[in-house]
C-alpha cells in the first residue's frame, strides 16, 4: 500500500482551466474553500507542505481551486506554521492564510466563514493528493 503523499503516479498536470465551479445559473456555487493545513508531518512540519513536483501539496491545491474559479480560499494553519504556509501558497488575492491555534479555533473560524457566505462552502484537507 502506498501513501497519497508519496505515490505521485496518478497525478496529472495542472487543473483543467476550462472547468469551473459555477452553478446552473452561472454564479459560483462554491464561494469559499476552507483548506486545513493543521496536521503535523512526520518531522513536525505541516503535512500540507510535503513536496509535490516543483512545489507543495498545499500550493498545488490552492492553485487548482483558484484556477477552477473559487473566489475565495482560506487556509487555516497553526500559528507557528503560518509564515511557511503563506510562502507555500504564494501571492494571490484569492488566498488568505489565517492562524488557528486549536481544533476548537478551527471550528469557530469555519463557523464564522460559513455564516458570512451566501453561497457554498467547501472544507478540504490541505495534505491530501487526489
């Protein structure tokens, strides 16, 4: 059995730019994606910062979400990891990295984000490769 973090055979190129996250009437069905970069890797670093091709798992995921037309991506990271996570996602007006100190803080932030949205919200692990 292989790990999704180390087995890269099934991963193709970048997201299909023609694919969108729009609903039936042309509006974006997903208004915000909340990505959790909160799990520690084997060496204590964020698991979402595992190397993947020429970047990280998290960098690839956030790029794909933006390319698919998700208007806002919020990445939750532990305070000690915030700077490294922000560097991994790179500069993008659609991506915001927020520090979250615990699981209860994660849930509170998700509640705040979801309550402020009129459209859909998707929650994603930042350390999974599909």
